C-alpha cells in the first residue's frame, strides 16, 4: 500500500536501520510507478520530482507539470516531422488535421492520439460552407474539452497542445488542417492509411462525390467512394482534370520533356511527337480522371465513375479531392535513440535495490521503444 504526503513522512520516522532501508526502497519504487502511471513522464524526471517534493506524490505531480510546460516552450523550435493525421466527420462536413511530434514513438502514445482526434472534432466547428485549408491559428484560441484519464478538463487548444508536449517531452504542434463540406446530393468518402485506430492515420485520401438529380444509392456511392479515396492515397494525383492543370506546371513539364527529346538527335517533327506522347503519360500520372484505377488497372478513374453513374441511375462526378501525408514538405532529421541497456555500478560495487529496479524499468521502456520502431 502506498503512503503519501505528510502521512508518509511521519510513517518513515518510525523506521531506522535495515528495516527503514528495506521499506524505503520498495515504497519509493511504488511511488515512482504511481506517478509514472499518472503522468507518463520519463522515469528519471518522475524520481527527481518526487525527491524535490520530499516524496509527496501530489506535489511532485504539480512540479512535473510546471517543469514540463517550461521545457515544452524550449523545445518548440525543434523539428517535428512525425505525428498523425486525424479525421472527423458529421452530416455537413469532413475535417482533417495534422498533429506533429518529433518521433513515431510519441505518435503511438494514447494521450497524443486523443489530442489529435479532439482537434479534428474541434475543426468541425469552424464556420464555412466551402472547402478550405486552415492553419493552427484558426483553432488555437478555441475551447477544448479533453476527456483522457491523464489529461482532462476544458482549456484552449494551444494550452492543450503545450500540456501534451510537456507530458511527452517533445515538440508537439498542430501544423495544418482541411475542411471539406458534404455535397447536398452525395457524400464525402475517406481513407486512412497506416491507421492505429479509427480516425487516425499517416496518409489520408478524401473526395467529394456529387450525384445529379434526386437518385442516390448510398451503398454504391460509399463502396466506390471508399475505393476512390484509397486510389487517391496510392496514386498521388495532383489535379482533378486536364483542364485544371496549371499553365506553369504544364509549361515546366513541356520544357523538361523537350530537353530530354532533343538529346536523342532526332528531327524536330519527331521531337514534337515525342513530347506530346510523353505529355499524355504525364497526364496519366498527375490527373485523377486520367489515372489507371488502382483496384483494376484495365480501366481509368473516368470509366469507374461512368460505371457508377449507370449503377446509380444518375450522373456522378468528383467535386474535389485531397491527399495529405504526415511530414510532407518538412526536412526530416535522423532519429537518435540512445538506449541504456546495462545496469551501471561504481567500480563493481553492488548498487541498491531501488536503483536496480529503476534501471529495470528504464530498460523495459527502452525495449518497448525499440520494438515499436522495428515494427513500422
């Protein structure tokens, strides 16, 4: 049974010599485990806070929170290219956010995941009737009600992110988000790749399907919509149709293809034909409607929509789509993990039982960390 606070200090005075030492080691380890379970803070930080608080677990918990928030502010400039995408939907819109951290280990933590899902649901409250991208400033001052055993209550989005960063010991930040409204006649389909739990993933595909007229066979739309969202993740389209390919992108690609063709030494007529032929291949790579369908590469996405239109009995079209991936566009750093796998002694002297147990816990934590990295 754990003894805490003032009661613990009085109780400890009753013990002296070997009996006190034995009680101290086991009971201190119990307090360390309890505070570790409450806060998820690193074991060494947990012990330091308990020592500074004279082994008062409640005071130590407050001290850890203060230290963590200060450290979180210092770590805010560090690169955070790992993390998760979180997705939330209601009858009117779909919201997707990217929450970043420094390591995939933190991204697997249930506190981090709870925050990510809470932020996605918060994004559904943003007022807008059309698709739009938004930055972290759009949510930072909104009130958020967290309901996790280790972090709960109402606070601002920015304070919640700072508190989770303090607990995790890493830079945690909301990077960006996207909201897509549901069409009046149709639906929004989604797909999350590498998903640790519903609503979370590392890559997301979202698209809006609209049906002309009043006929909507929801089952067919959902089935094909899910497949098309998966296609968006796998095929990485950039534009919806040829007409939407920007002039800059088209001219840039044409110049590259022309330079490549000219190196062949063929006639100008042959070079022009080569460029046009390779442009068709370019469209197949970047234009969604011209791409080969990943579920059946004998047909293109346009043919998939045509078949769906026949099944539904009305014309079906893709209004918009989005593909988002964690960390894209961020310079990634090589993760450095230094694991303490041995119990150190002072010139071969046997260390006390409390230190042994602490090292055992640290090593177990490190082994779990390594196992998680290997299975990615």
